[in-house]
C-alpha cells in the first residue's frame, strides 16, 4: 500500500511537494510549479496554509518505518 510521506532526499523546504510527486508518480518539479501557479489566484493565502497543514500532518519519510 502506498503511503504519503514528506521526502528527505528530494526536498526544497519541508518535502511536501517532493512527497506528493513521489506519491502521484510524477516529477516533484511539476508539483512545485503547480503549487507556485496556484498561489497567484488564491491571493497568496490558501496554498501557503495548505502547505503548512501538509507539513504538520504528513510524516517525514525517515520517521516512519
């Protein structure tokens, strides 16, 4: 079963976008670009809050075995 984790190798800030890319089997760079593009129409509010929630709720790859 696939689990969503924040990556440790492919992280820029906290590994949320890298983990989503790995979970969805797409390049994490694409996830990062989509994230940045979605920041503009949400008035710089919703996406950073979603990223913060993801950082708090999604476990680190190395913490869970």
